[in-house]
C-alpha cells in the first residue's frame, strides 16, 4: 500500500477517537459534576530512509541525513481534567457542591450482589426509605446509590423537618418536636492520581481491576480527608467543567485534520492512477 495512504488512514482512525471524546464532553455540558477528558496525540514509529549512498555529497548538510517516513499519529493519552466547575445555587437542602477540585464523594454501589465503593462529584442527593427500618431514611444518589460516611451509609431520622449540612460535611436534623440531633458526617476522599481512575458510567469513577499490575496500591490513589479539611456548600451544585467554546474549537481543528488526511488519500490515489495509465 502507498505509504501516504497508510499514514493518513491510521491518523484518521485516531482523529475519530478524538472526535468521540469531544462529542462525549459536549453531550455532558449540563451534567452535574461531570469532568471533561482531553485527548493528546503522539507520533507512531518512523522509518529512516538513507537514500544518499555517496557520503561526500552530504558535506555541509544542515538537516538530518536521509528521509524520515512516519506511520501517522495515535492518541497518546485521554486525560481526565479535574478543574473546578462553576457553582450553581439551588437552595435545595440535599444538594451539595464540593469546593475543592481534588475531593470526591463516596457512594456504595451493588454489583452482582457485592457492595463496592465508587467516587463522584455529583452532589445531587435524595432521601430513600430504608427497607430494613421505616424510622430512618437513606441518603442516595439519583441512581439509588447510598452516600457514605465514616461509619458506612448515611441515614437520617424519618420524622425530621429540616436538614442542615455545614461546610465540613456534618449533618444535623431538626426533628418535628423542635430539637436538633446529629445525623452523621459526609466523608470525602482526596484523589491524588485522577488519571488512574476509571470511568464506569452514571458519572461514577472507580479503581481499575489491574491496579496492582500497574504498580499502585489504593493508598497511592486515594486518601480519606478529615472533616476539618472538607469544603462543602449546601443548597448548591457543581456544574460540568466543560467549556463549550473550547470544545467547538477542538472539534473544528479535528475536522480540519481529518479532511487534510482524507485529501492525502485522494491525492495518492490520483498519483497511482496516473502512474498506472502511463503506456
């Protein structure tokens, strides 16, 4: 196959993956707590073609000897960008916005009958009836996953009239008789290596199954923070950190690159046609 065709076709396939990443970011512009991803490219292997067989002819040459013929480019990394999103006031008691970009909520997810801990920045929580105790309510995500504290899933008395959550994550409720009672603590984790986290859907992150093979242990990635280090805002939500203007610019650049490589294939095909038509 013509080298230029092969190089262009390989690069086009990788550009399509970048377009998919951009499309995913744009589709989640209004997703609470969503963190965008950014694709970067790196060169594939290249071949050094030394077509000059007379060394004396290269005297005074300033550029590298020979010709470097590349094999295109590939996605080098799709990095998770954890910059803080804008805070939107909602005045809803169970909406919580994390004000530190490296902190995450912990939620309990049931997977094939086993409970696993997952991590999210989505602070929209709700009350759900506890099936084992009608006198208490579970605090859950929109998908029904329970919010975790230092002692497990957080629950509050069902007969409360108001919920208050301070900036350190301490939860207190005002009961219907007017008394105030503590109801738990939101426990956050600090993500020290966000690029190791794995997106598993529903705006959740988890640790990869091959973490040990990568040379890490969970303590290298996550660290539980104390209540005094937490910074929450009740009645507000962190919005997506996607900049729609930036994503549109990246999409246009990717489309232009794709078009350029497609033109390379077309030009190479025309050249091969001219050669084949020579009699």
